[in-house]
């Protein structure tokens, strides 16, 4: 009898250790997905800078305006960029990250992985936080230099339409994930 109890306890502990190992693996995957999500956004800006003729492009993740969850892409070029080019560069980060999120969401095994969940959540979070920051912070105050929506506006774009599109896409993506039973960062959202 004692041997059976020890065996059952061993199986229980083995299952708990296996589950803990899976959680650690998912957590590491999610952390990698978060970093990749930020980097893909910045890579979109970098690609647009290169297309506009930038000579030097530098991506920093995390960026200088935050401690962890942001990035910044800087570039140097000769000559002036048109307002349309500046608007394209500011939107390119959102396009890259949201298109990449779509690819992950459409491939359910990837979307269910820790990496996929971290990646998609980061991009949707980025959309919403860019909008929230645009509407709650003032460029030039307390060292704030603005974000991609501010840059889009300064280049003549309508920040309200861009903001509405980002929030609408984020809600649409979360709703689709919920219908498929795909949690975004291990949490199922119910709307």
C-alpha cells in the first residue's frame, strides 16, 4: 500500500513538474514574442526609411523613451522628405506589426504558442497604447517627443482616422481570437 501511495505521489509531482516546465517554456516564448513584436514594428519604420533613401538606419529596442516595452528607429538622409513620405514612414510600423499579427492569428498552432500570444498581444497593445498616449500626452511637455501618431499628424495626416483604424483593428483581432478560443497572453477576453 505504501509503495502505491509513493508511486501516486511521484506521478502527481511528475505531472506538476511537467506543467511547471510547460509554463516556463510558454513564458520564455511569450517574452520572445513581446520582443519580436516591438522589433517588427520598428523594422517596418526601418524598411520605409530605407525605401525613402535613408543612408543610416538604427533600431533600438527598448527605445530611449521607456525602460522596456518600446522601440525607436532613427535614420539619416540627405535632402528633405515629402509629407507623404513622412506619413508613410510613421504608418509603416503599424502596417508591419499588424500584418505579421494577422499571419500569426491565421495559423492557429502559432497563435496558441507562448511566442504567438506574446507577439500578437504586443502588437495589439502597441496599437491601443499609441492611441492612448497620443490623446493623453502633449508633445514637448515633460520631455515627451511624441509617437508615430504625432509624427503622422505633423506630416499632414488625420490622426483621428489613424487612431480609429488602430483601435478598430485591435478589437476585431481580439474578437476573432476569442471566437477561436485563442487567449491573448494566456487570458481569454470576453466582450
